[in-house]
């Protein structure tokens, strides 16, 4: 009998590097809490990509992580400490793989790569625990939602609102800092005082926020487009700035009031604090990893040059093949091309196999069978990221080039959102995604924009197509085709 699979996330223009490293780090996290033989996978086909798990592949480890968070604050403090200390170390290692690398021999380059990899995995082993706990099934989110429902009795209309407020972090991520800096530039632009140098400096400082796994990073045109999407009058920008500056205090006060109203006990308050802390670090770590990936593009290009490969081909080199590529220059471009066409990486515990061509066919067949969706489905469910209701026309937006079809008042449906499509998100009457937990990009941005949002539906992009009319009840996490 073939293995069953679940799709946890789906994206475009993604390759084996660095996604394999993220799923490998998830396995390190599982091993750290005592789960050593679970099976998860990555599926690649013509630049499309999916994170996969076998049923229960992450839940067992997720439950162990949740139990530790419920028991005391030791694990949460460990996660916070690792992120705070080891993210800068990982970035420092990435910088040694940037710049002109042409004079560095292959052995030294591999040593630098391997050092970065070890620092990345060390940091991610704890940093990714929130993803392990929430991605297959939102275990912590479900516990907190259950607590809220238990206190509110039948008054469930505000469960989503309460959860959204309690789970949001008042701490500012680097992406939040960039948005505040952008508002400063917008004020100067309206006054006619904005210089090209200031645009250049802002782009240089923050370009990696838009990089994702494989780029591209933000350029000056992207920054100008984002500036143009902000209010056009100085008073409006000043109001928006004040709202953003006041947001942490306003949110903290609301959280305190709700915690008091719900009579949360010590353990319940600890869980609420946990989801805020994990959410902050997931978002902050995500962007800092993107900064590392951008820094290491010089490294990718150096491998390509030394082995007469394209960058896309280099992206399909597995981690355990890096030494051969750098030291002995032993790379088979035909295998890399075959992997780009279709391949699967199957992780069993902390080991993995890269399958392509005939070897991948049985696994691919099982994946396709597992992920088949009944075309007659009219209603799907997900997790509330921001409450509210909306009716509108579906527009599928996954990447920047899709934004041209988005009109104000449409319903944005995406595999998973990213910083490149924020202008489209601002036009949306509601947002619906296949993947993502309460700490995902879509969840956090929808809260900032106060747009109804349902995340983690798994199949929204398979059920709803461009032009479909839908009703979104984000408060209940339900989307219906009209």
C-alpha cells in the first residue's frame, strides 16, 4: 500500500536549496524532543514546490513541544535565547560567503559553507519548533481557542477577535521597522524633500525583506511602488504613523483587558505569552534567514561559475553534494535538470533521500493520489487570522506578476502570501491562503491591515479559481462558493 501524504504549503519559483534545509531543521527539532523516525517530504516540479508530511508526521513532535510549554517556561526561554544569540552568529557566517569569492579555493569555500550550515541548523532546531507545533495541525492555537470558547460560553461571535488580539505580539519585527522608516520617506516625498540617495539607502538597508527563498530582492522601483501605495496627503500619513507608533501600547492594553475578562489562570497566560513570543520570533527569524540567503547569492553564483551551471541548477544541489561540487567540481547537470522537472526529497528522521526520474515516480504517484481534491467542493474551512465577513470575486495571487489582475474589493486567494504581494493584499476585501499558521505572513499582515483573513485551508487554491464569487466568514474560518 502506497504512503499517504498531506500538503502543508505550496509555492512557486522554489528549488531544493534552501527549502531542504528548512525541512531538515524541522526533523532536527523533532529529534530534539524525542521523535526520531517521522517521515516528511519536499516535492518539486517545474519550479513549483510543496512541503509535505505523512499523516501525523509533525503532530507527535508538536504535542511534545506543546506539553513542555504547558508545563513551564523553560522551553520558551530556550527558544528565545537561541534566536536572540544564534541568529546574529548565523548571519555573520553568511557574510563570509558573500562578496568576491573567486580567489578562495574549493576546500575553504566548503568549510565556510559547512560552518554556516551548522550554525543555521543549530539556530533552527529550536526556532522552527513553533512551525512543527502549528503547521500540520495548529495545536497551540487550538488550545488557546478552546480556552476562549470555554470562557465565553455561547457567545462565540468574538472568539476569532479575542484570539487574534491575544495571539498578536506587540514587539516590532525588522519588517515593522522598515514600514515605519517608509512612512518617514513618504512624508518627505509629499513635501518634495525626498532624495534619490534616501531611496537608494532604504533599498540597500531592507532589500532582503522581499527576497524569500531565492529572490529577487526589493529594488528601488519596488520601494517607489510601495511609497505610492501609502496615503497621498500629509495628514493621512501622520495619522497612519501615529496609529503604528501607538499600536504596541493599544494592543497590550487590549490583551490585558481580555485576559482579565476571561479570568485566565497562570498556565493559560503562559500559553498566550508563548504564542506571542513564538510568533514574533518566527517572523523575525524568517526575514533574517532571507537576509542570509541574499548574502549567499554570491556563493551560489561562484558555484555556478566553477561548475558551468545556471543558478537554477545550483539550487537543485543537495546539501550532502556540496563538498563534491566545491572541492572536486563533480556535478551532473543532467541529474540537476531531472530534479527541476520533478523530484521528491523524503526525510526519515534526520536523514533524507533525493529521488528523481524513475525512482521518484512511485512516490509522486502516491502524492498526487493523496492530494486529489473533489472538484464539487463548495465550502472549505481554515483558521481565523483576522475576523470579519466579505463577499467578492476571487483573484489568485501568488507572486508579483499576478498583482495586475487584482482590483480593489476582490478576494485574494493565495498558496501563501509574501512581502512582494503586499500591494495586492491592501486592495483585498478578504484574504484566504492554503498554508500558514497564526504566525504566518498572511496572518500578521492581515491584522495590521485589519482585513478579514482565513489561513491554513490546505485546498483554497484548488477549490476556488479566478472569477469565482465567494463568501468569506473569517470569524468562523469558513469560505463558501456562491
